[in-house]
C-alpha cells in the first residue's frame, strides 16, 4: 500500500499536470458515483450470495424431525466411574461411565439410584430423554458383574 502512495505522490510531484489529472479523475468519480455504487453493490450481493450458498452446502444443516415433548428411551451400559453435580455449562448432575475404552458423560436428573454403587462396577442404566430438555430422566439402574 505504501508503494502505491509513493507512486501517486511521485506522479503529483514530477508532473505539473498531475494535479489537473487528479482533479479530472475526482470530478469523473464524483459524477459517476451512483453508477460506481450500483456496480459495487451488485458485485457485493453476488459475492455474498455465493459465500452463503457455499457455506450452506458445506454445513448441510440438520433436519430436525423430533417434536418438543417426544421421549426416547436409551440404555447405557458400562463400568461406573462417577455421579457428580456440575454447575457448568449448566446446573446438572452427570453420570460418567466407561464403555469399550471410552468415557461417556450423560447429563441426568438428581436421583438416589446411584448411591452405594462403587467405582468400577458394571451397570446398565435405562433413561428417558425428552426432546427439548437438557438432562435425561433415570428410570432403572441394573448392577451386574464385570
């Protein structure tokens, strides 16, 4: 950018007609400002539409099929790790189990069903997930052998 400014200043300094040329260019730009604005506006709209179309095609927005209030029954099985209260990102209780070498953290409601279960015990947990709610409702806990 500084190179362009240097060239422009050199043009004005070396040529006595540089100021006249600059004035003519400014006058033509001032007269044609509406046409220049229309061209740049049309080009901007075309680039904007192209960008958002590409972004939508890359993201492939998910189709939300479930309705608010519908419930889904889920079963988690694995080795019990922890049942804790966490205040972030939301105030909730979290069940953590490990299954096939992966840790699964499930936000669940406050329940007494996990009291007395020791870490490392194999469990199966049946939950009811309601669409629109953050935590799942624990329905049944089965404790088994590893």
